[in-house]
C-alpha cells in the first residue's frame, strides 16, 4: 500500500505548500467519505516531519490533490482540463 500521493495547498496570499504522503486508505471506496469528512472541519490537519500542522481552511484558496482519487461522487466534474 506504500504508493505516494501529493497535495499542493494554495493559500489566499498566493503562497503554496507541497506535501507528499503515502496512500492513506486501503480501499479506494472510502476516499470520498473521508474527503467529505475532512472538508466539514475548520482546519486541515497534517502530521508532517514529526509535527502536527493545523491550517485554517479560511486561509486556503484551493487544494490540488494528485493523483485524483478514484470513485469520486457523481457531482465531481471528471476528466477536465484547465486552460488559461
């Protein structure tokens, strides 16, 4: 299960933080439920390098998570391309 994932946190002030982490679940079907549970909170909690980071969602513009999790709910737009 040691497949790595990544996340770029884009902050409101224009800065960003890159985080890499091992796959967190053994069953892909649980990913949407866990993501929705995470987004219900006021802070994004990340344990990294022996420290716990509590990042207020109010300071986050958006999250970029890769690779995109499989089995996302039907309201997620899939196979999109970003163009400027």
